[in-house]
C-alpha cells in the first residue's frame, strides 16, 4: 500500500470518527438541530448589526430548511424570526404575512403529527398576530386531540 493510499484511509477514518464535526454517537437529528441553531443565530446577528437585508437572506435559508426537513417547531421559529425582522422590502408582503405563512404550515404539520403541544404553540403565535379566529380554531383542535 502506497503512502498516498494510507493517507486517504487515515483521512477517511478521521472523518468517520468525527462524522464531519458531529460528535461520536450523535444522531442526524442532533446535526440538524445544531445547523438549525446556527441558522437562527445568523438571523439575530444580522439584526444586531442592523443589516435587515442579510437577516432576510438568512431567514429565507431558515424557511427553506424548515420546510424541507423541519417539523412544526422549526416553522414556528421561522415565523417568530420574521416578526423579529419586521417589515423589510425583501420580506414580502410583510413580516406578519411571512410569519402567518410559517405558522399555518406549522399548524398543518402539528395536526398531521397529532401534536397538541404543537397546535397549542401555533395558537399562541396566532394570538400574538391578533388573529383570534385561527387561534380559536387551534384551541378546538387541541381540545379534540386531548379528548381522545
């Protein structure tokens, strides 16, 4: 075996042991959760720097991650982040509209998972938006799920 082949095998062994930065024994969900937290932190960092354009770009990345691989909690996080960003030209039609879209998607996922916790959290989000009609519907869904 050549020195080059041994180096490649050693590198592959290191990558396998570290799982590309994921601690040994960590699951794919753990890796996703870490990536998710970094994405949310990037939104908040951009906001701290007063850079709404970057915050919206990071929000779009977060929304894509949440839709693609997240559950209802990530979609609620994305809705909350839209509200933290506030209205910005790149966030159309508005921050509240973006949050509403995220919360509605979260509601569908929570309902599909039969998660009373998820539906309850979405209910709170709609109350904060001032949408009492959707919040009331969410409350009825929670009652139905917990009643059996």
